[in-house]
C-alpha cells in the first residue's frame, strides 16, 4: 500500500490478513461465515478495519459452509 504524506511517499507492506480483507472488499463480499481461532486469528484482527463486512459466527467449520451455501441461494 502506498501512503502519501506531505513530506514524501511511503510504502508499507501489507500482511497476508490485510490482503485477504482487501480482496474480499474488491470482490464485493459483504457477509462472512466463520469460526475464529488458531491460524485465522490474524484475519479476524484485520476485519476490524472493515466494518462494512458482516461476520456470522457459526458453531463449527462445517456449519459455516452450509450457512454460506444457504445464504447464497
């Protein structure tokens, strides 16, 4: 990401989680189904910068898949 300031242009590397959230925004995703924990916690941290993305908490991973499929219909 390039950030312009008065003095100069600075380049900051994005984390993988920030890239995922940016890609979700660019693809027009507005609802996410998931279960936070373990390796995906950085993505959940990055979601705080995207209040337009609604997260639906499910009880387990399989439930997320079924809920997302039902929502898409």
